[in-house]
C-alpha cells in the first residue's frame, strides 16, 4: 500500500506513516523550508504547558511536537496509530511515554488530562466529530483543547496559488528527500480537502467545547484552534 485514499482508513493511514517514520521530521522541515520550526514554537505557546500538567499529544508521530511540552515540566503521553512512528519516537525520546492511541477510541478514563492536543494529524482522522467527543471526554473540566492543522490562507489570490501550485509541488520536494513520496501525494490532497478555519471552529463547538477560537500562522497556511471543556462538564 503506497498511498492512502481520502477515506482515511485507519490501517492505510498507519501503514503510510510507518513507511515514512524514519525520515518524517527531516522531510517536513524540507517541505516547509524550515518554517515548521517556528510554527512549533507558536503551537507550544498556544498549548502553554505547565509543570505538573498531564498532556495527551495525539498524532504525535516521532514526538517532535511532544518534546517542548516535556521540556516545560509537563508529563506527556505521545499517542499515535502508527507503530512505526511510535518505535522511532521511543528510540529518540526515551523520556516521553509513547503509546498507541486512536483518536476516535481513546483508552483513557474520563476527566484525565489537563490538555489534549493534536498537530497536523486531525485531518487524517476517519471520524473527526467522534474524535472530538473522545477528546472532550478525557479532558478534565476546564481542560484545554489545541488543534494545529493546515488550513486555508486568508488572502484569496494567495489561497488559490497555494492550493493549486504549492500543494502540487510538495510531492516533488518529497521525492527528493523521502523514502515514500507517494505518501506525500495523499498528504497534499488531504490538506486541499480539509475545511477552512471557521467550519472547523463550528465543528469543535458542536462537539461540546466552549470558548472556541483560532489564530492563523503564515497567513492561514496553518491555523491553531483553541477551546475549553466546560468547567461544569464532568462526564
């Protein structure tokens, strides 16, 4: 299986990420011309990890998103459906707990986490509304949800250029640096098909979250959505 279809079958998506796990972080840096490192700083600022907090980092891959949270004193569980990604993460970051975690069926008790976050992985979830309900369930009342995802640039002419040209270029860049460039054809298509900022905010609100807001990075290429579990909502 070289390329997962946009039906986002869990086994296909996991297999795709297994195949690119070893060079995934290097490829991401190359395809974003290093901007992803700045995005990571901004995402960490939005998560605002604090010493003693328990954070569930979903679609964590090899743990590059999890490391800054742990460095600030939080306890992090890095979850993913790709065993290949988890294996690389465990080898590189033994200080972080990596475990299999399906966003639509989380094996954690209600009201467990101070923060649930997912970075560049929500668009690969087969049932996003079901996943949001699960994230709400495992968060403590008043807990924070942070979703960072590729989105729609706010300047219309650039948005057209971005989706029609830049996204077509990603697989070509990946071919030069990745062992499985076909996987990045899927990733490019999934970015183009993903809802814009406001529809995603509505989806989060409809799942039961409160104080839903978002902010754009690099003109909306990436958007960070932030929400809270209602403080009186002890599921």
